[in-house]
C-alpha cells in the first residue's frame, strides 16, 4: 500500500486553529501522512496574535532537507513564510527536490489583523515561489495585494486571477469569504483558459480561524493522493465547508474550525459537541 505524503512549510499556531497544527490535522483527517517545516513560532489564541518569532533560514532549510533527503513528499503547501529571505530559501528547496504539487497559501494577515508577511516579502513571493506552484489560494485582500488592484466585484476578481496566473502558477483560487455582499460565497477557480465557480451558503459564525490554512492543506492532501487539481479543490471545499458549519465554539474570539466534521459526517457519527 502506497502511503501518500504531504509537507507543510508554515508557522506554528499555539492555539491550534491555523498554521501547521491545522495543516497536520487536515492531512490526518484526509488519510495523508503529514510532515512539517516550521518557519516561525507564534503566540496566539482566538483573540489575536500576541507574538511572532521567526526561525533562522538555515533552521528552516534543515527541516526541509531532512524530509527531502529521506521521506519525500507527494505534495507541499506553504503558509506563513514571514520574510523575503525565508521565501527565497523555500523556493530553492522546492526546486532542489522537484516538488511539483506545490500549493501556495499567501498568508499575509491574521484573522485578528496582525501582519504575518513583511511587505518586501510580497515581491519575493511573486518572483520566486508562485512560479513554482500548482495552485495559489489567496483570499480577496491577498489577491488585491498580489495583483495590485482593488477588488469590488466578481469582474475585479477575474481580472486579479488573470494577473496572478501570469506570475507562473498553474491554477488560481480566489476565495470569496471576504465578499460579504450576499448570502452566497463564491470561490473563483482560473486555469488560464476558463473560470469555474464554487458556490456555498454563507455560514454566520465567528469561528473561522484557520479556514485558509485548512482549505489549502486539504487541496495539498488531495493532490498527494493523486487527484487532479479541480477535483482536489472541490473536495477541499467540502472539507472546509463542514469544518465551518459544525463549529466547535472554542474561545471568545475567532475560534478554530472543526477538522473532525467532514469525516464524522461521512461516517454518520454524532459530532459530540454541546
């Protein structure tokens, strides 16, 4: 039996809702062996980020090298990379190991508003990492930064998707959660030729911490299992939809999503949440 492997290169979230903690939970729930290379340690909870402590570049590279030289990876996702130096080093390692199934989640700002990507790092992301990616998964504010345009409607999102696609990625997914103009959330997929849309009913909840991390991790997990990109994105959408709908209610701020929900639903089990 082949063991499918996925590597997350991201920050650690002490609250467990986002970052490598969310990624590893997602990999496990989707039947993929998960590995991690930590880029930064954060002190955070549902109320916000209290501290960010980036690791040295050589420490990050050694973690990636340890995986690449021994276990290998069928898919890789990146989350919070913090600085241009870290981004450039990660791009070098991804190229070295010829990891084609790369999902880039361009994490820039936390749910609480803390800056998680330095301004000078955006250029490095565009120049060196996005061209290596299979999928890029920005939310609307992140797409605005990457494409350098204001997004006010779906046509603007399509324009941004075209500009991000020109950076060299194979697929762009612009998530629609930040568009609060209606009760339907529309995620936009663009492959350079056609646009596809995934619509879902908006869930009114504060417990959405880690949604971007979880969604991109689910895409990577599905790619690791050999699914095609569009199928991987659609499966990831079902995973995160269940995780948001069946909220845990943890914390008094932006609580984490429920990584158990998708598989529990498939098995017809009670969620066990009061």
